[in-house]
């Protein structure tokens, strides 16, 4: 699962990850730390923030 931002209406079901097999969760540090208390999954992977000097496309 990839989180693009931490709005509660978009991440409100993170507390139900166990119902779908605890998939890995990927988010930038900014997004991860913006999650409300109780919504930070233990299986999260922090993605690097985009560098303004480099293109942000996936190659």
C-alpha cells in the first residue's frame, strides 16, 4: 500500500490492515509522521523525499 498523504478520510482504514494480510505500507517521512496517533503501521517503509533537483518520475 502506498500512502500519498495523511488525510484521515484516506488513511482511516489503516487499523484494519490485519484483515487483508498486513501488506507493507510505503509513505514519505512527512506523510508517515502526519498520520494520526494509532494509525502508524509497524510494517511501514519510509520512502525518500523527492529531490527538487532531480526528476520525480519512476524509472
